C-alpha cells in the first residue's frame, strides 16, 4: 500500500519534471524564435543588397534620362530611324562585334602564362555573356566571365579574376591616353562642356540640370567604389584566394606574346571607337563632325559609362548630347542620335549575350552525347 509520504514525494517529483520540461520547451521555443529572426534578417539583407544592386541603378538611370529628355518630342525619334543609313549602321555593328571577339582572344592570351588553355570560342562567349549581364546587374560581368570559364574550361575563378584585373589596368591606361589626346585636340570644346554642366562657370550661366546629373553620377561612382573596397577586404581574408589572385595579376609579366597583347588592346579600342564614330554617318545632322570631335565624344561616353547604370544609360546620353550641342548639332537631333545609338548598341549587347549562352549550352549538350 502506498504511503502518504511516498505519495507526496511522487507528486513533488512530477512537479519538478513538469518544470524541467517547461523550461526545456521554453528554451526550444526561444531557440526557434532566434533562428527565425536570424533567417528573416538574412532574407532582409539579401533583399536589400539585391535592391541596391539592381533597383537603384535602374532608378538612377531613369532619373537622369528623365532630366535629359524632359520635354522631348518622341515623334522625332521615328523620323530619325527612317533617315538612318543602314550601311553605316551595319558597318558600325561589325566593329561592335569585333571588339568583343578581340577581347575574348586577348583574355585567352593572358591565361596562357598560368598554364590554362581555354578554347577561344568559350573566351569570346564569356565576354558576350559578361556585357549582357552588366545590363541586368552593373559590374557583375567580370564575375560571370570567370564563372563561365570555371564551368566550361576548368579555369579557377581566382586565377581568371586576377587576369581581368590586369586587363582593366591596361584598359584604364588606354582610356587615359585617349582622353589626353582628345582633350588636347579639342580643348576649347572640352572647356565649354565643363562650364556648361555647371562645374565651372566663369561669367557663364549655371546649368542646374547639369549639376544634378553630375552630382548623381559622382555619388553613384563613390558608392560603387566603397562597395568594391568592402568586397575586396573580404577577399583578402582568404589567403589561398589572394595567392591565386596575385598570381593571375602577374600573368602579364610572364606573357611571351606581350606585343600581341598590346596589339589586341589597341584593336579593341579601335573597334570601340569605330563602332561609335561610324554612327555619325548614319544621320545627316552628324555626318559633318570630324574625327577629333568623334574622339572627344567617344571619351566622354567611355567615362560616363563608369556610372553604375545599365550600360551607362542616362549619364552617357547626357555627355553625348551636351557635347554635340557645342559642335552645332541641335538639341533635338543630339537627343535623337543618343537615344538611337545607345538603344541599338544595347540591343546588340543583349543579343550577343543570348547567343553566347545558347552557344555554350549547345557545346555542353554535344559534349554530353559523346
């Protein structure tokens, strides 16, 4: 028979067990809530980063385009398209394609000293995809190029990225040289442009629209620079990654075909310039502009695309229109030129990107059948 004392002890035991279980379940609930909050925080962070990378560049480009094309009669656009000379347009397109092809060949050349020999077609297709990717997410193209070669040619991502840094350093030097030449040849027009956008206005009128566009563009470039610095600090924590990165960066010094590399570099920028300059002959109102004028406009456009908007949309239009007006082209004609040329070149980039993806997929399918 159960004694009263034993019964009381049993009741106390049950109460203690109940309290322990309650604490245990409360702890589990707190852990689950904490995990849920952490997961939610990660999701919010991803959404925020995605917004910064995609929505903000789109909004920035749209805002600048609105400032540039406020009051523009879009019926003039159709008139410009009907006037467009298709021969010069197709010739310009040829040089646009060749700039990508030569860039792909040059990349294959920079990878050779590291012991990698990807196919030329994969290098070219990766360039196509990279420029198309930049339309969706500005500055992500370099990463996509490396991912493509890592997947299809087994080139380590860090090595490939290091060679791209080498390329960018050389390309930056080319831009500086072309800029110095263009400014020296067209100094008066360049100084008038600087004055008109509101940076310096000795005795002139201040352009509020110019100030707004320049201020937005400078702010966007600074934000991009800070973002890249933050990412770079993360990469530096990974010793193996940095080691490969530096190895890729030094590939130019090991290159046997240094002259061919420089020749291809000049070829890339020659094709870039010809793609733009030949567009002058597509329209009667720009066919009389000189090569020197084309060089200055080309430089202005090349610098404008540094602003992180899709394919430089907005800043590119602003720079081209502002300088063309200084050469005597009417504002409306300059707006038509900028809109048509930028749109068609952007379409070309998108189509080449689609071609690059399709070509790589077909190659992968054929390899799988073997």
